[in-house]
């Protein structure tokens, strides 16, 4: 049994229609996939921004805590350093006075 030209034309027409429907379905699928991909990208970008914000807040909290603790330590340390510096200045003045007195006594004894 051989096919007539009419049968061949009908088969070719059916194949073209099927190919057109398949191409349309593929286009629709591609559009759907592209839309879903955009949705995923948008959600991912939002989640990334949220994570960055939380991370920045945590870093700021740590920095604030560290600076507060340093200030708590540094204030008394600075006060102690000033007190010790003042004591050293007074001691230096007293040593200088004693040195002058010893020199004066030695000068009197030598004469």
C-alpha cells in the first residue's frame, strides 16, 4: 500500500500543526521558567539584603560593646596614670630640694 499525494499532504500538514503546537508550548514553558527564575532571584536578593542588615546590626552591637568595655577600663586606668604622674612630679620636686639642701650642707662643710 502506497501513500497518495493527498495522504502525504495531510501528514505533512499534521506534522506542521504538531510542530507549531510544540513550539508554542515550549515558548510558554520558557516564559513560565523565566518568570519563576525572576521570582527566585528577587526572593534571593531580598533574603541576602535581610542577612546583610542582620549581620551589620550584630557587628554594630559587638563594636558598641567592645568600645563600652574599653572605655570602662580606660577611664580608671587614665585616672591612675594621672595620679601616678602627679606623685612622680612631687617626688621629683622633693628630690630636687633635697639635692639642693645636701649640696648646701656639703658647701658649708667644705668651707
